[in-house]
C-alpha cells in the first residue's frame, strides 16, 4: 500500500509594520545594540500596534495570504490548528477566531500550547490527520503577539521577543515527500525558569498579581540557555540518526529563533554548515510559535522539491522537538 505522508504544499507569513529597533530599546532600558547583537543576534523585531488586535489578527493575515497563493477556497479546509502562547483570550481559542476571520466554517479548530516548540508540536499533530486519510487539507498556524506579555522595563526579556505569524498548508503526498518523522518531548519541571504565572487558574488575575508583574513573561535566561543548547542539539542529532541523515544529506536546518548562539551550537552538533541554516532572528527576534514558519516563508524561494529539512525547537515547559520532512514543491 502506498504510504500517505503530510506534505507542506504552501507557506505564508505575516509580520506587523512597526519595527522596534535596538536603538529604540536603548532609549527604554539600560541596554545597547552591541550587547543585544553579540549575545542574541537580534537587530530588530516587529510589534503589533492597534487597539483590539491580538494573535488572531496576525494568524488570519497569514492564512488569508496562504489561501490566496495556494488557490485554496476556505471551504476546502478540513481542520485548522493554531500554535500560540499568547491567545487572544483564555477561551475561545485563537484557532476558532482565525477560522471565523478567514471564512473557514463548520470544521474543527483548536489551539496547541507548547511555547516555542508549538509549531513542531502542531505539525506533528496535523500530520496524523492526513496520514490516516481522515482529512485532505489541514492548516497549521503559529502566531504570537509576544509584546502583549513583555515587560518593557525588563532588559532581560524585552530585547528578545517580537510579534508575527506563519501558516502552512498540509496535504497528502504519495511520492515520498512530506513529514517523515518527528519527536516531541516535554519536562514540566522546567516551569520555574520560563513562564507567565499570572492570569491562569493557579493565580487568577488580581491587583496583586498585576502589581507583582505576574502577567509578564519571566525567564531565567542563563538556565534556559543551558537546557536549550543541550536539548535542541540532542534532539536534532537524534532525529538525524534515526533516519540515517548526516550533515551532507540535510539540505536545511530550520531552527527555532531564540538566540543565534543556540542555533550555531545545534548546527555544529549536526555537522551542518551555517550556509544551510535558516536564520532571520536579526529581523524578527523570537516570535515563539511563529519563528519556524516565518523562516520557511522567508527561504521559500530557495527550497526545492525533495529537499531534506530538519526542524528543531526548544521552549517553555520545557518543551522541545525535532521534525524531519522532505519539501513538497
Ligand atoms: O525561546 C524559548 C527559549 N528561550 C531561550 O532559548 C533563551 C535562552 N537564553 C538566552 O538566549 C540568553 O540567556 C539571553 C540572551 C536571554 C541572555 O544572555 P546571557 O549571556 O545568558 O546573559 P545573562 O542573563 O547571563 O546576563 C549577563 C549580564 C548580566 O549582568 P551581570 O549580572 O553579569 O552584571 C545581565 O544583567 O548581562 C546583563 N544583561 C544585559 N545587559 C545589557 C542582561 N540583559 C541585558 C541587556 N543589555 N538587554
């Protein structure tokens, strides 16, 4: 029997117009361009301005562009999954809102919360529906408005994050392309190092939680860095070994964009040259669930059908994951 695989048949991205530069951040907190660029690789990030606009706005823009460029009608979509850590609301989920905004009706849609690994998790989930033959066309969105949970008086975090969204169309492939393998992992004991404590069921929002800034992202950067370097590199190496890949047979590493130094360590461990690493952290910063689809969108014109791509991510939770796919077009 021919194996059905879930192949990415279209990719699109969206970043808001406003660009927050390192120079502007220098006016806001005690930081400087040299520190930010040398420690992270980030030069600027896009920020969503405008009353009443959440992650769904950016996700919907990415999906609208995706439907247009792939000539797909909203009524042909069977399912939409949105990876986000900054949903518009606690409920309803952002995927429901995106569907409504783009005219995808009467199908299932739900969010996945796996912080910076969200897109790898969501692709893994989406691929199951295609591989079983249950659905023909599934959209996976990664959308985050990180500026909504960033404390712009905290220099340790405010320089890192940006806003953006990306969306991928997944369809069945029987020619050997598509998602070949994926590994997802988590370790909730990493929670103290990277979190947003306030606003959920453990610490519902009160004056006190706001006074204590619990509605903002907290990160112990040095601790997270240690775990990220090890786990992202290990899991990328593991998926390569499992699928008999080496540094030559991998055409592209598509890493989560949290820190240029973590990306370089991962590429190094994989034996992949930096010329084969997708990187756009300098322009977008860390957009959480959106980093990987934004990379695919930026590098789309360089990709060839059958290219071997390894996606790798690490994030809050802790969560991490790697995915091996052959590019579908
Ligand atoms: O995407 C989800 C997963 N997240 C990650 O993978 C992020 C992992 N962590 C990192 O990327 C890095 O830890 C950071 C970029 C966040 C920080 O870099 P670092 O080299 O680990 O710096 P640090 O936190 O150890 O701080 C070193 C020094 C400190 O000063 P002292 O205590 O040595 O005097 C900080 O106060 O740098 C200082 N510092 C800054 N200085 C200028 C921290 N932030 C800044 C800043 N500008 N923005």
